[in-house]
């Protein structure tokens, strides 16, 4: 972890020009800047709207000529966008802006670096920013408070940690909000008339790839596992994007003691002079760490007597009815972020008590007849599913979906001993089915009879095939589960082959479980 007095890098800045270098506040001279905004989704629309307000000349491009995009385009034209170009042909090359080459491209995070428009911009030396970079540039505005940023990334757990961070800040009486990849476009937050004292900013690897100058008060990478290799081109590039969350951090880089990769990221980061490295662990903490003593979350980093004592923050039971290990880790990471910002220990406890976790994340649906039903539809990759499985001892696992080319061998090998049975979803169950056959051959596997028939999103012939599929899965899990078992929906896969989203999948599971009510019996009772 190297430090410098300035929050910059000595590497050539391919992401800015002399003109752009001077654009560091809302009140800078943005007038006449020629900008192409790539994408008209939530972040792209927000970026275009902001740039128009700043006085830039804006051309917006999106390959999708949908009714929704047409409505957004009409709005942007009304507020003053120079042009909005919809259709695949427009996304194939970098358009001119008012007859001249673009000064800047602001891209939506989902656009890959290899996308033709972005690749052309890079080859021509046109700087490319994401909406988060733009938000950082305009965060300071005369007459409004400038918020401190607490930045959070990781393969899994980002949204929960961002929510906990926000809750702790609010408990301390701070004007704070969660923003970024969590759902609210960060530029919408920046433009709030009242302003904020703190932003808890969730950053995906895509957003980090296009962010270049952020200098947060504190930052954390919760964990890393192979993901989004198709977008980044390699796992190494994905790791580099995640590691950039630590660059230019001013007060504290928070890392996961139980995952060495995150500590190495901190060691290699170029940070502001005086920045500290602070670890979090679900075990006993050493000096300058957050951790667990018996059933308490404790702080040995942000107290004066940290060499021989720890400050109590909260009890684990205050996190909820079911508290998996990764939730404890997320709470400790959030606590480290806010403690770095000077938030008192009492507010950490109060924030944990007030926090309402989102649906589809270790959501207790029902506990009846000795069987615990858990919805963790948000576990869309093997790393997330592994954390979920590790929380329970005897599991009827409802899993499968769109695998995105990942391997399930390590996941099944690690958790075969806790699998009572598996109920498989997914139009192509072969990847997970194969791993189960190789590494858990004695575990019963249930497969819907229509999954190999090409009927796509559902279970043959139903008016609501997704609901029918989940009703079958829940009925099958109820048949297999006994007193003391947990039925766990933790798919380890994306949902879009049979459901519209992980939330749709989780909602279908919850509805199917609750519809059973007291009708079903466990295998032990029958």
C-alpha cells in the first residue's frame, strides 16, 4: 500500500485531456463540451440529463429502438439533448457531435470495452468515463454540501453491505443514502437539492472499469470469485477492476482477512498518504481489525486502546433470525466503513437493529413442521451459493438456472456432505447435474420431466409456466425434506432462462411455499 500526498497516479491519463482535467466541479466550464452518451438505460439517461443541464452538447446512442427508449428519447430531446440515436446501426460507430468529433464518451456500465462504438473511441484517443466518474467530477457544487463517499465492491454481498452502511449512517443522524449499482443512479443522488453528508456507493466491476479519479474516504472489496469474465476478457482483468476500488482512498482501505486476494489489493493500491489498512474477520480480530468475540461484533481498529482491548458494537443475534457467516462479514465491513468516517459505536448497533434486509437474500419464508424454508434467489453464482449453503447443516437444495459457463465442481465438492437432496431448475441442468454426479453421487436429484423438452421458461402447457415450475420444485422439496432440514433456494446461476429476474424467481418460490400453507407434510410425517 503506497501513499502519496496527491490523490492521483503518475500513469498517462488516457481518460482525460487538458480540457477535461479542469472539469472537477459542477461549477466548472462544461458549456459546449461535445459528449456521446452510450446507453439510454437508468444510468445513461441520468448522465445525459445531467450533461444537458451542465451545458454540454449531448448525443445519446442506444441499440434498442424500444417503446420505452423512444419515450426516454423524447424526454431528453425536450430538455435539450442535441440528438438521440436509437437502433443497432447507430451503436456500431462513434457519431459526430454537432458535426465535430466527440470530446468525451460517457458509457453505461453494461457496455463492454470491445463494443464497436467504445472500441472506436478508444482507438481515436477519445476519453471514456462511466456515470460514476462523471458523478465524482460534479459532486462539489457551490451552495450545497459535498458528500463523503464510502465505496463498496465485491463479487457478493455488495447490496447488503451498502444497506447496512446507510442504516448505520442514518442511525448516527447523518444525511446519507445508498447509491450506484444498488438501484438509484448516482447522478440523481448528486443532483438532490438538499445534498448529502455521506454516500454509500455500491460499485460493480463494470462501473469501476470506467471510473478513474474517485478518491473515497473509505473503501472495501468484500470478496472476489470468478465472475463476469466474458465482459472483462479475463479473471485477471476482473480482479484489477475490483482492486481499483482502493485507489486514492484517503482514510481506510477495508479488506477481508479471510480472503488473501483482497489484502493483496490493498498492499498494491496507490492511496493518499496516511491511509490505513483495516481488516475484518468472522473470527477473533487482531489489532487494527473488526471481528467476532463470542457472539459479539467488536472493533479493534478505531479505538485508542486497540492493542489490548476491543469495543463492543452489536450482538450477532441483532442481525436477524438466521445469521449466516457472510452476513456477519458484511456487517463488520459496513461497521469498518462508518467507523472510519467517525461514526460512534452506538450508531453501528442501532443501524444493525434498524436494517431491513432486502428480499431474496437469506429470506426466511417459513419454519413449519421442523423444516426451514429459505429464499436466497440472489445467490446467482457459485461463490454466493457456497456462502449460503455453508450456513446450514442438512439441506434440500433448490438450484440451477443459467450457468454463464461457470464450473460447479468445487461448489459441490465443498458442500456434498450437507446435501440431503437436490431439486434442479434450469433449461440446461447438465452443468450442475454433472458436478453432482461426479462429486455427490449418493445425493438424490430431482429433475422436472419437461426440462429436456425444449419448452423453455416453464413447465409444459401452464398459463404461468414459471410459477408452475416453482410449484413443482417446492412440492418436490417438501416431499424430500424431514424434520431438521432446510429447504434452500440458492440457485448458483442466473435466472433469465426460466424467470425474468432473480427477484421473479425468488417471488415465485415464496408464493409457492406460502401457498402450501399447512397442506403439505414432511417426508417424516407421511
